[in-house]
C-alpha cells in the first residue's frame, strides 16, 4: 500500500513505534543494558547496575572500562577510560597516600591505621570508599597478620574489596593472592561468594599445604670448582625441590609455621682406586646439617638431599665443601 493511502490512525501508530524504538536505544544510562539487546559488563558479572536501593544493594564497582560518560552509572564519570565516582573526599585521598607511604617504609601498623582513617574520612564525607583503598588495606592486613584476630580482620576487608571491584582490577588481584596464601589456615573460601558478608572466614580446621603451593629457595655458595656447578643444577631441578617441599610439609605438621629455613654444608670428594690398567675415581656427596636437632626441617632436608643428589663424576682427586642455605614458605 502506498504511504499516502494510510489512514491517520495508521500513521500515528507508525510514529509511536518509531519513538518507542528510539527510547529503547538511548536508555543506556538508566538501565545499564546494551542498546543492541545484550548485557552490560556489570550485568554479566551478576552485579547491580543502579544506585543503592532501600535494601542496601551495593554500588556498581568502579574501574569498569568506558568510552564516554554514558558508559558509566549516573553517580560515576569516565576518567581515562575507567568509571570513577563523582563524589570524593580529599582528606581521604591524602590519608590513603600517607598509608601507602607508611607501608613502603615498613611501618605496617601505622599504614593500616592510616587506611582506616582514610576510610572514615570518605564515610564522613558521605562519599563511596574507593575500591583500591579497600583492596590495598586488605592486602597489607593479610600479608602482615600474625594472630587469628588479625587474619579475620584482613579477610573481612578482602571481602569488601571483592564486593567493590571486578576481576582484572589490579589491586583486587593483589588481594586475591594475599587471601590465597592463607587458604591452609582454615579459610573457608566459599564464604566470599555469599550474598552477605560473613561474620567469620576462618572456620575450617587447618590443613597441610600441598607441594605445589610451596616456594623453595636453595643457595649453594662457593667457587666454581670441580662438580659444584652440577650440584647447583640438581638443586634447581624438580626432584630436589620436591624433596625440600616435602620436608617443609613434615615440619609444618609440627610447628604450623608458614616458613622454614636451614643452614647446611655440602661435602664432595673423590677417592682414587687402582684398577690395575687404569685408575677409577669414586665420587661421594653428602649434605650435612649444622643443628644439633635430630628432627625438623633442616635434618630432614639434609637426609633428603643426600639421598636425591647424584655426586658428579671427576677424573681426578677432588675435595671441597660449601655452605647451602635452604628456605621454603607457603606462597
């Protein structure tokens, strides 16, 4: 049918349909959805896309990538391709910078207190607490915690960090690694996925760490004399590393400490045997403890490495000893 033959009612209906389509296309800020019918990044993560409601829904995490102001919620702006909250606290920013400086200087207690002061400054100004502040504080608290109470406080801050940020946000990733280091201390990681923050996070019995979760360092010092390079190569290999890690697990079962260290001595020698038509040089390699203790990390490592390291071959009489420092810790 030619357009001129449409009735007035028909033309009005077409205009109404066009306006409705335009309204659906432009409603990016209000709905948080994709204009082409997809979902926004926040929706894809299962996060709320509007302002906090009367039931206390959390704000959309900051840090989402954006290309302009319409890509961010109404209480945020696009700054350097990231959504940032409009409302801030300058006092909170200053205190957060102070906390960072104190942490770098090694004053961890002062840094944690400064992070708390910064958080209170944002709350007093009725401004959202930046996710990076919460995550940095959580990482520091977890990395320096030495008591169950301190670990619980750090886990609570970590939970707040996770709720205020999205995966891929750099400070969040640091917090995630700090939490992962404590997973053998009775941490119930499923509690971080609950709708509401948990009252306690370390609710499980402590479990021994696995070999793959242990970082091993072995340093053999001395001149590059006969065979020492080969011994260093073996210490870097999987067999020696695994032997040291297993000794750490045994020690953890007694002391429940996250790190262990031992000072040992490597002794190498060859003995000549007259075989008649030729001389044979029999090598021997021993790793000896320096402690008087018979049990524990260092004696275990001495026995394990003596059994695992192969003495390098030599065509002459050689004898040397070198100090070996071994350390292991849960990553």
